[in-house]
């Protein structure tokens, strides 16, 4: 965690808002800085700001809240603190703020506002106080205690850990490192141990009765079960024979049905072929025409191309003649456009000369004179406007003076009529104060009246409650007598039981005997469990000795089969490669043939004749590809067999390994069980070997009977004790309630006396208050009458006083208004005189200006007439533009015609080239047409067709031919498939009828087979049900016989759990949790000593901390300069104590950093006790810490530190003001 920036406002003596950025220079240049200033200036307040922004508390003041805030600067209404910090490369902003109500310095403190947000994204993570504190602790890994022990070491905290008592040091270690979990674990282990001990006792004390079958009943059921099994085997054999006959009949019927369906399908296929004979003949007739279709199409294409080329040649020739004529016409128009362009240029030059020499200079003179006239007109309008305003202002002043004079007369009349109101102001304050006192007395009287009524009601309620409690006390007394009798009777019954059984003195001995019997039973049960496991392992070992050799033999056979498959696979793979090579050769040969050109030599043989290429013959490689596919299928089949065989061998090898491991595990388990047998047998007098089961069983039965007798006696004694304890508990409870009822009744009586006394007192106070109210009211009315005013009735006093207050205010306002009007009237009369003078002067200036304006108009008129005679009313720019546009149009027309002429010339040349190309193409097309016609006539003569029309009639459309081919293939496929199904059905029927095994089935009808099967199934179901009932009875008896053994097995299994928990409890368990907590704290202290000694090596190599071996968490110091003498920490001097404490503080900081990296460290004071040499060593250590990447801030007023640390935040007191301030560069908003 690293502090990045700090912003705070109005904290302690630092008034105002301040901002410190630790990421900027000079802090970024060196991570070590000092906070300096005189004592009490507010240096520690900077650290308080960090604490309150993060945790809402400070080391000096604790929690800051709306009920307690001593942090806010006196005389301010707001304080706040904001810190930006970084954890694991991510920046956060923590904010805290508190205000006073209405922004006033004496307002009530409002609840604080808090916020935690991400700096980069601005996302607000929390804006509630509790949630923000939880997130700060979660993000940083530090609560307030860890923070002030690891990052911010406040005043007086250096030596806190060093001088703490052992209990305080343990508590501090637990708080810093979070090791409180170890105490919880210790207490939880103790709780589990207590529960396990109770469960073990309950298991050992439990016993159950078992009801078993007699030996004769067991034998009868076993004989019946054996007979049922034999009958079931015979009946199953008979049922299999009947099922075979029934299946034969079903198969025969199914085959005959399939044969009939196949014959019908074959007949339908033949009929479909006959029905499509006409279309199939049509397809056959089209085959010869299809053979010469391509040459016919080529001939037609050549003829069409020749005709198209001839037509194109005619069109291009005609277009060439037209283009020649158009080119000659364009040249004539070009010459005409050139003449127009020259005319436009000459007209434009003449116009430009006239404009520049005569028109434009005259226009400039006219504009200048016009501007002068406009300016004179503007000044004329301005003078007229000013004159109107002055007239209006003069009129308003005259009207305001008249109105003010009238109002002054009305006010004077009001003051003359209300002379008496002049003295009201000096009396109203006293009269209002007296009336407020009367109202206060009235409110007090009303409150006393209400309290008197409430006390009277409370008195009545308490009296009723007193009577009810008296009745309850009587009932409690009756219950107490009954419970005392019950307790006496139960105690007598217990004494009688002890006397009858003569066990009064030996009950504990019986409990010991029962415990011994239970322990013996547990040991015998463990022996039985060991014996059963040993015998079970012995049987399994004999089975493994037979299975393993058989599995090894099977594996050897599979490996031989795998070797044969590998040889077959290699042979087949070579065959596939040879066929693939042959196919490649044939494909390349076909490619070479397709590349042959008539008349050119072959690149392979050199011959110029290519009969195969000319006949368009293709190489057929389908047969070789089929052979390759068959070979690949056979190779893949061999590979699949090999993969399956590999899986079988791998599975068998794993099984053999598992069986061998199991055989070895069985031998180890038997050895372990024999050792366990000897261990358990050693606890008793039992010496039989593990194979002997009968002796152990009889001993267990006898011991169980003895335990049961002892258990019944002890159980009855405990039951009587329980009843007696319950009666005693009930008796104690009722005695307590009876005593409480008596106490409540006494207390209630005292409350009744107190309420009666208060009621009498308040009634007297109420009467006295009413008398005082009457006296005050009479005195106020007398004072009003003495001052010359007529007083109202007592009830109307508030309204009368309010009216008089309004009269006094009105008199005061009238005096103020009269004086104000007199002053305003004098000012208004002076303004009227000034206004009249200004109006006269404005009229004179206006007349002179109008004369100048008239003369300027005459001069301008002469110039405009001259301009009109020279150029009319035409505008220079428009005429220039018109002339330029004529020039531009003529030039563009010329350019366009010139471009068009060039394009026609280019087009004419292009057409001539196309005509020449078309002439050559036409001649070539005629030659190609002759060649294709000759080729077609030759093929037609060689074919069966007499003419081209006969050939064309034999051809079929493409879609029609595709349909007929598909029809032919479908008909032939269906006929072949149905014929195959008929042959297969006939063959299967013959096999069923001629099989020697099934000859006997033909003599018995199917219905008879079905009846026999149904009857036999009913008989077998009945016997199966009875067999299940017998097996269930025998199994239930066996389970009951094993129940006792299962109980001992459960006890032995739980004993293992109990022993583990007991061992764990002996190591770390304790009810208070101290055992494991102290152990963990000792490890933590060892780690802290190691870290502190690393810091001491930096500070001073003389001292070394060590933990006292025999005194828990105590520490001592080794002085290596004095022969490694061990010194108690209490013998250290001030400087030595500071060095050791600083090392411990830095060690604690490193210790806490297991959750968060501590990259900022603040030290508050503590350097004043060091001599010069020790101070130098401390500063050297701080420099080394700074070099390791930490940012370190030190608060001190020691001059040597100020000299050694150049980067400083200086806090300065303001003389006589009680506040301080930082340097101006840290004021918020100034950098």
C-alpha cells in the first residue's frame, strides 16, 4: 500500500484547504521527507488527515462522529479529508466529510459522508460509512490497528510493544497478525473431543436383544430352499426347449411372409419394366444420334458465326462513311467559332478602357459625397432623438416633483393626527416581556395540571397492581408447600432403593465394574472384527493364487495373435502402396494424352501421329481404384482388430497388475491384523489363535450378560437421582419466585407512598402558579393605563399588543418617509432647471445641421447627372461580368468545337481499323465454316441416318434424356433388389424345413407350444416367489445374528476416530483456546524477532533481540559489544530503547505486509531522545529504507534531522490567531 495524494480542510489548527501530491517533485525525486514546525503547530494533523480519510478515526481522538468531533477547526462549519492510495498497482480514492447544519459555525454536527472509488474509472465502490470501512480493510488488508502499527507510527507508540506486559504483547500480536483463529480452533477441538467422548460412552453402554430362529427351523428352510433351486433348474431347462420350438415356428412364419412380400415386389418390378418399354426404346434409338451431336453443333456454330461476322462488316463500313462526312462538317464549324471568339475579345477590351478612365473615377467621387450626406443625416437624427429624450426627462421630473409634494402633505397630516404613537416604542418592549412571563407561567400551570392527572391515574393503577400481586403471592405459597412434599417423598424412595439393594456404599464400585465389562466387550468386539477380516482375506488370497496363473496364460495367447496381425498388416499396407502408385501412373498417362497436339511430336515417344488422342480415348482406371479401395478396407479391418487386441492386452495387463497388487496387499493386511490381534489379546486373558472363532464367541456372550445386569442396577439408581435433582430444581425455582414476589410487593408499597407524596406536592405548586399569573396580569394592565392608553380585557392582551406594535412601526416609517420626500423634492427641482437649459441648446444645434445637409444634397445631384450622361444607370461590375461572360462563352464554344472535331477524327481512324479486322475475321470464318460442313457431311454419311432431318428427329432434349436414363437405372435396380430378396427367402425357408434338429418341431402345432410355455411360466413364478420368501427369512436371521457383531465393529471404528480427536486435543485443545493460541503467538514472535534483527543490523550492529525461552512472550537484548551479554529490555537507555523500538516497529510493518506490501511509512516524533551519534545511525537507516523503494515521512523538530532531510513540509504558526498553515504551494488550487 502506498499513499499517493492527500487533501484535507479545517482539521485542528490547520485552517483552510490543503493538497499534498506525493507522486510529484520533490517527493518523487527522493522518498524521504520531513514534516517540520514548532511544537503544537499541527504537524501530526497531517497524519490525522490520512487516518480519518481511511478509517474515520485518529490515534489521538478515536472515532470521529456527529456526537464527537474535536478534529474540526474552531470557528468553521465543515471539515474533510481525502486520500488517494495504491494497492497492487491499482489506485483508489477514500473520502470523508462532516458539516454543521445550515453551514453555520454554531450549527449541529451532521452525520459524516464517506466514499471509496477507483481513481482510473471513477467508479464509486461504496458511499456508506460502514460499507466503505469494510471495503478499505478488504482492499488494503489493514484495519485501523494494523495500519497504525505498520504504516503510521504515532506519538508514544515506538516503545509500546517493547515495554508491554506478556498478556498485552500477546493481544497485540493477535490483533496485528489475525491469529485469533488459532484460539477458536483450540476451543473447537475441545468441543469436538467432549462430544466424541460422550458418543463413545453411549456406544459402549448400548445393548440390544436379538430373537433368532431355532436350529431345526433353519435346517427346514435350507432344505426347502435347496429343493426349490433344483426344481427351478429342471423347469428352466424345459422352458428353454419349449422356447426353442416356439421360436422356430415364429421364424418359419416370418420367412414365409417375407417370401410372399418379395415375390409380390418382384412381380411389380417386372410390370414396371414392361410399362416403360416404349420410353426405354426411345432412349435406345437416341444413342447413335448422341454419338455425333457435337460435330453437328460445331457446324451450326461456325455457320452462325460466319453470318454474324458478315453483318458486322456491312454495319461498320456504313458507319465509316458517315464518320467521314461528320468530320468535314465539324472542321467548318470550328473556323466559324474562331471568328466569334476574336470579336468578343475586342468588345471586352474597349469596355474596360471606358470604365477605367472615366466611369470608375466618377463613381468614387459620388460615393464619397454620398457618405458625407449620410453622416449629416445620421447626426440630424441623433440630435432629434437626444432632444426628444431631454424633453421626456424634463416632463418626468416635473411630474415626479408634483407627486412627491402631494405625498409629503399626506404624511404630515398623518403625523399630526397620531401624535400619541410617538411614545409607544419605548414601552412596548417592557409590556411584551411581561406578557411572555405570563404565558410561561400559564404553560407551567398547564403542565402541572397534566402531571397531576397522570400521577392520579398512575396511583390508581399501582393500587390495583398491589392487590393483584398479593393474590399471586398466596398462590406461590401454596405451590411451594406442594413441591416441598414431592421432594421429601422422592428422597424417601431413593433411600429405600439403596437399603433394599445394599449398594449405598458400593455404587461407584459397580460403575467401575460396568466400565471394565464394557472395555472387555469392546476389546472382544475388536478381536472378532480382526478375526473376521483375517479369515476374509485368507479366502480371497486362495482365489488370487488360482486366478493369476490363468490370466498370465491368457495374456501370452493374445500376444501371439497380435504378432500375427502385425505381419498381415505390413503385407496389406505394401499392396495398398503398389496400387496407389499404379493409379498415379495411369492418371499421368491420361494427362499426357490430353496435351497432345495434331501434327506435333509426342514428348515421350517422338511420334507425330496420335491415334488415341484423335479418337478422344480416355484411360479407365476404375478397376484399379476398386482394387485399391478393397485393399485399404482390408488393411483398416486388420488395424481395427489390432487396436482391439491392444486394448484387450492392456486391460488384461492392468488386471494382472491389480490382482498381484491385491495379493500383496492381502498379505500385508493379514500381517497387520495378526499384530492387531496380538495387541488386543494382550489387554485380556484370551490366548487362542486368530483362527479359533468358537471360544471367542462364548466369552463375548458371557461378558455381555454380566454387563447387562450391572447396567440395569446403575440405570435405576441414576433414574432416582435424576428425579430427586429435578424435584430439588423445581423447589429451588418456586422458592426463588416466592421470594421475588415478596420483594415486588414490598417495592410496590414503597412506590405507592412516593406517588402519593408527589401528587400532593404538584397540586400545591399548581395553585401557587395560578396566583402568580393573576398578579402579573393585573400589574401589566395598570402600567398600560398609567401611560395614557385604554387597556383591553385580559384575554385580548396579545391582540392589543400586536396592534400597538404595528402602530409604533407605522409612526416610525412615516417619519422616515417624510424626511426622504423632502430631500427628493429638492433634488427634483434642481433637475428641472438643468433639463430646460439642455433642451434650448439642442434646438440651436439641430437648426445649423439641417442647413449643412441641404447644401450637400445639391453638390451630389450635379455629380449624378454627369455620370448618367456618360454611362447611364448601368453598374460597372455587371457590365464587366457581362462582357467577360460573352468572352468565356465564345471561348468555351470554340474549345468544345475543337474537342469535338478531334474526337470525330479519332473515331474515324478507329472505325477504319475495325473494318480491316472484321474483313480478316470474315475470311477466316468462311474457311472454318467450309471445314465444319465437310466434317459433318462425312460423319452423316458414315452414320445410319439418311439426312440431317432424320438425325435431328432422333435427338432428345437434355432434360428428357436425363429423365429416361434415371428411369432405366431405377427400374433395373428395383428388379435386381427384389429378385435377390426372393432368392434369399426361399433359401432360408429350405434351411428351416431341412434342419435335422427342427424335424421334431414340425410334429407339434404352434398353439400347443404356446400353452405349455404359459403353464410352465406360472409354475416357475410361484416357486420363485417362495424361494425369495425363504431366502428373506434366512437372511433376516443372519442379519440379526450379526447385529451384535456389527455393534462391536461400530464401536471399534468410532474408537479410531475418538483416539485421533483425543490425541489432537492433547496437543492443541483447551476450553479457553489458550493452548494453541500461545503456540501460534510464539511462532509469530519468533518471526517478528527475526525481522526486527534485520532492521537492527541496518540501525546498529551492536544489539540483537532474542526471545526468552522459559518466559513465554518475553524479550531480551543481546549486547554483542559486551561479550554477547543478555540484557533485560528495562535496562536500556533512552537512545537504546528508541533504536530497539524503531527496529521492532519496522519489523511489525514487515510482518503485517504479508497481506499488503507496505510502500509508505510515517514516523511521528521519537528522535528527540537520541544523541548525535545515534541520531546519525537512525538517519542512515532511514536512508537505506528509502533506497529500498519505501516512501518515508518523519515528523520531528530536531535540527539535525532538518539538516539531513532537504525535502520538508513546513508547518507555521500564525501569531496570536491560534491557527497554522503550510507553505503556499500546498494550498488547494495553487499547485
